[in-house]
C-alpha cells in the first residue's frame, strides 16, 4: 500500500485523468434491474440512453446485461452475450469513440466484449469469485479492471450479511485480490467497496464513514450508490424517489476520495463533481 494515489487509468491506449472525478452512466439492457427507469430493451431505447449519458457529461458508459439486484434471476452466459451483442452494436454505432465498460462477472463474456467491440473496462461485481478464469483473462486483455466487494452472490447476498468490522474486512478482501492481480501483471485496478452488496443498512453507512481508508491502496475508487436501498430504506420511498439522497451520498463519497461515480442520473452527478471540485480549489 502507498499514500500516493494513481490519478489516471489507461483506456484504449489513452490516459483517462482521474484528478477530476469521472461519472460512469449506467445502461442496463436487462428486463429486471431494481430501478425500473434504467431498463432499456429496444435499440431505440439503448441509443437514446447512450446519447443521454454522453450529452449530460458522462465519460464512461457502463453496459450490463445481468441484473445483480438481490434475488435476481440467474441467466446463462449465452443469454448475457446475446443481450450484450445487441446493446454494444447499438452503442458502438451511435457513440463511436465512447469509453465503454461492461458489467460482467464472466471471463468469456468479458473477452467477447473487449475483442469484438473494443470495450475499454471490465466491471466485475464478484472480483473473480464467480469465475476462476476472470483474473487471467483480464491480465491477458490488458484492460482496467474494477473489482467490487460482495459477500455471497446476488442470489443470497442479503440473506444474512455479517461482519465483525466491515471496513477492515473489505480492506483485507481487497489486499488479497490486488496482490493476486499484481502477480498476474494487471496494471489498472479500480476498487469498488460494494455498497448494497451483502451488507445491511448499518454496514453500508459504516463503510461510508470509513471509506477514506481505501485510499491507502493508492488505487482509484469507484462508488455505486445510485438510488440504492441504503437511501430509500433510511429515508422512505422507492428507488424512483431516491435522487436527492443519492446526490447527498455522492457528495460525501467525493469528499472521501471517490474517483468514479457509477450512476443512473448523470447530470446530477456531474453537478456534484463540479461543486466539490470548486470548493477544493479553496481548501487548505
């Protein structure tokens, strides 16, 4: 671990500057994602969402075809690939040159997306735990790799999450993963503490309170809290009513060192980044 944080990642042979936090827009090509407004099925819907992400200031489009909400249906690798081929063909045609991330835990799916469609990043909710070939595949593909902490799987993660000390356990989890990836030669590793994945409401806020500790790895940190239950279960309402709470937590995460925000609402997240960056100009 070190105290100097990587301020850039290599995407498609060019450095993406993270000294100003970046916003990753979510493009779900699933019929069952937890936030109904994020589900995009037709070519027109996919094209419109990709255009919206870019127009509102998003610098990464994160496309996913497997819902990771609690108790989500488990679909086959072939169905995931079929959905992604459809979605990626549209995004690549409509937004040529866009930086695309694929949200998958399967190595063969990751390889297909990178080799056939030029996807720039792999976003793995399981950090290699659900596919033993993922780490070697990412090393071979030479793309930035987002590893997320999750206790269990999407099907069982919220049944009985338990930690003695959630921040320490997440840190230990990452220390093991990062060491293995470094041994394989993976250069660009991004950490996602996994808000909402195998964690109770209190676990999520304890993790938020201690999020600065992740900076000790010297690696970029991504957070995905957008419209999640840690917001609406605390404040009341539904995912559709959780935008204000999302913006509050995004702001807190930026103050605690987040480098990438993975979001449904790109415009609002970009505004949070701008406000925090402006304030930091005058922070002693």
